[in-house]
């Protein structure tokens, strides 16, 4: 069993909850699928593909999606918990994974280590512009998309491997041919991407030809 722990940008939660609630999912599985069909970040692409492997069960947990987490508790646990870490602890206890992939920086390696089975292999993704080397160096393995980050972790003695990004072909099943946009931006935008923000701002002011 492998568990991947991810998170969702808080500013997206309310709008997605409204869309999901409008479709009235009857259980956790339906709500889970409706959420991941938004394909935020890498969605559940890794666990979806890993789950196809023989003798492999891959589970996706969105750590800070309170509504989805509470729905899981309602169906899989008899406990009433509010603290996100305690909910996560209950999920790990339930699934008893052999491998955990941490894909969020909302907690420390020691938090996961304290709740994981003793023999569990715990790895993390670090593809940040400013990698969290000191915070993540105690993981059993670091996955990243950049050789420069790989080398930084290897320099402090942490095993690190490259995992390249790939296109999730399921996205094509949700293609909306009624859209009329003539230009689309696909990529990452954050305060550290000032040149991208400047470019998009200038592009938005340009007249359409």
C-alpha cells in the first residue's frame, strides 16, 4: 500500500466545495472523484496509475480539505476529530501503508514518522523554487523535477531521484469544446514568478488580432 498526502490551495476550497455540493454526492467515493476531476496540480495522477499495478493499492489523501476529510471520518472511523493531524493519523492507522509520499509542506517529517508503521518507507516531493532542504532532509527519499534540487539533497546525504512531470491523459475526457478562449496559460504562478506575472499582465493589455 502506498499513501500520497497532498494539499489544496485554501483559496480554491470554497468554490470547489460549492461545485461538488451542487452535484450532491452520496458518499466519500463520489465526493472524492468530483474533487479530483478538477485536476488541481497533479490531481491523483500518481495514485491512479500506481493503483493499476498488480498487488498495489494506492490511496490519495488531501490533508487540508476539511470537508472531504470529515466525510472520510464519517464513513471509515467512529471517532470525532477536528485536528487535521489527528484525522491524518487515523487514516494512516486505517490503511497501514508500506510507503508514504508526502506532497505538501504543511507539516514536518517527524509528524509523519510518528504516526507511520515502523517499517514504512517515507518519501517527499520537493520541487519548490527554494527547496526545503533543512526541513525535508530526514525523509528516506526525496523526489524532485530538477537536478539542481536533487544535488542539494544529495549533498546533505539525503537520497534524491528525479521524477519528471507528465501529462495526465484523463484531462482530455473533460475537454469543453464550447470554450471560446483564444489564448490559454498553463503553468505555475506564485510571487516568486514575477517575470511570468509581468508577461501575463502585458499580454492581457495587448489587442486581439
